[in-house]
C-alpha cells in the first residue's frame, strides 16, 4: 500500500512500528535505562554548562549556585565528591560579584570561573562586556587570582582586554585558557557618529606571560596574572558569500595534542568555533571555522594587540582563521543554533563534532576534519538531539540528550544507546552531558520542583561501553 494514499495520521500509525524496528537505536543489553542518580540533594540550584566540570581524577564536579541558569546571580563556587557527596566551598564573593561557570584544570587542582563586577552599580552591573576570569586553587579555597587584565580607558596596554570574558576553558595541556570576549569600549560607541568597529563576540586566549599591569584612570580597570589577546577576526558587515564573519563563539580546543595537518606537521594548538557568515542571499547563519594559533601570542600582527579607542584588539602574528563548512545551499543552512552547543573535537583531533539539521529539520551529529573536506553525518536518529554534547575519552561515543533521555551515540556506526528512561515531566536539561575524564560517568542537569519553584540539580548516570557485536 502506498502511504501517499493514506491519511497522514493513518500513515504514521501504519508505518511507525516498522520504522522504529529498523532504526539504529538500542537500550544497552544487560543494563536497563533509568540508572541515573541524583547527586546534589541540598536546597536551591546547582549550575554548570559545557563539559569541563570534572576534576582530573573524575571524583569531583565543580558548579555554581544559580537558582536559574538563565540568570547570573550566583555568589558561590562549590564542588561535590561523586562518591561521598561531600561538598566544598571553593569561593564566595563578599562584594556582590556574580560567580558562575566554573571549569577544572585538566591536570591540576585548579578551577577557573567567571566573576562579575565587584560592588555592581546601575551603570556598571553584570553584562557580557563586564566580566572576567578568576582562578582558585582547590587546595587553598577562598582566595582568587585574576586571569585577564581589563583596561577600559586609554592608554591601552598590550596583554589587557577592554571588556568581558566568558566560558574560560583550559587547553588540554593546561597551559593556555580560551574564552569568548566582548568589548566594553566599542559597545559604548554604539550610537556614535565616529567610524568605529562594532562590539562583536570574538574568541580570546590567555597565556601565562604576565602579570599585566594597567593604569588606574578608570575605576574598573584591574590587573591580570596572564597575558590576553583576541585571536579571531570579525567584520562589521561581512560581504555576502564571503568567509568574513560577524561573530565567533561556541569554541573548543582541537585535540588533546592539536591535530595533524596535510603536510604531516602537527598543529599544536587550534580552536574550532562557530562563525556567523552572510550567505549570498543576505541571510546569516553559523558555519564551522578553525583558528590555528602560533606558539607565541605576544607578537603583534597587522594591528595593535590592545586595540585603539575605535578599533577592536587585533590578532597576534601567525594566527590563521579558516572556514571548514559551506552549507548555504542546504535546505537548513548552517550549524544548528537550537539547541545551543559548543563544538567539540575528538581526543585525537581528527574530527570536530557539531549539530546541523537534516532535511527533516532535526538536529543531528556531524563531524568534519580540521583540515576541511566534506562533513560526515554521524547520526540519523528519529528525534532531534536536544542538548550540548561531549566526547568519551576514547573518542568512540558522544553523550547528549534526546527524547527526554540521556543517550550516547556510537560515532563509528551512528547507533544510539539510551542510558536513562524518558522523563517527560523533568527531562534532562539542554546545557550539557559531561563525560567524566575516566569515561565511567556522564553528568547532567534536571530542573526539579522544590517549594513551588524549579531548581537545576546535578545527576549522574554510569556508562560502560557495550561489547562489540
């Protein structure tokens, strides 16, 4: 019988059982789905996002205490032991500064997090252009060090930025820190008739070449322990059909040891990111880009590292920005923006994973080489992937949310393995599914009811790779 001659509802009922029987999808044999465990049992909210919330030994998870993830009003950074449930306060602000989005060093007991303005005022409150990175030693809690210097009025200092930094992530060797950046100096020129660069989100990197000292001619200027530079290049109005971008964001380091270039030389450090391009028809969407970084980020390129009163900071000498995907002709062009997700590289650096909608409009997993070529569609699931994602340490699986459950997708075969039972009332949240460094657990969030409100709580689900079929 031809489905074209069936009413739409009848056709769905007729074919759905057959379709599901043929899908590359399973619940792991020998371990029923639904084995998640609530880790945080205290009152209030527990927030994290992206992936790097695990301690190097896979025993602790670091988090902030936001009651709502969309708000930035946490004052505390804590960690919890997944075996004992013990919680440790790492830092609490005593000056009303927001503290959130904490991430672990990959090798040391060191945490970096976002810190908002001290003693915020109506004209200088938390904003994308008014935040910075702070470092706290897990073995010496309560004391922080400034990561990036900020210099909000000229003369500007090389190694200092002039705005706000966000989602600070250590490189796999722990030597550098990457983050997104927006410029307060340029944001304040938004309505100025003077020609100027627009404030646009870019990527920046801090390297341990400080301290960086700045003048005190602005009340919000502050020094930083590391030397910071912008490494991407954006354009006020990208030309349609060009590789120029107006925004760089949602980045990740490529590979634990970089990646191998076509000439056989290893590119030690690179960042994959979403770059917003303008299509030939004038519409905009995000494509996958990579920026290769030189060994020394302190050498100026074609403009001052510190920027000027009307120009954004320029990338250092030797930085190379490249576009990897070209999807303007797709039915649904570009990297999927819903759900919001960060690109992530396989541990060996050979594949960069991202979400892109298939012809049915469903976000699916795709990968592409940092050297370019055609992207590969990894998943063809019956439901769209509904969260940010992470790779397993062995590079074989990607963890994500789908159909109100936590899944892993086998990167080689595209087969999905459901790890938790579907929860339609309080489904896993979209912010992350974070594999532990040892690959034995995945951390995620659920928004649970509590005293008439909902608060994000941290859950764990164990994972063991299934035996080969």
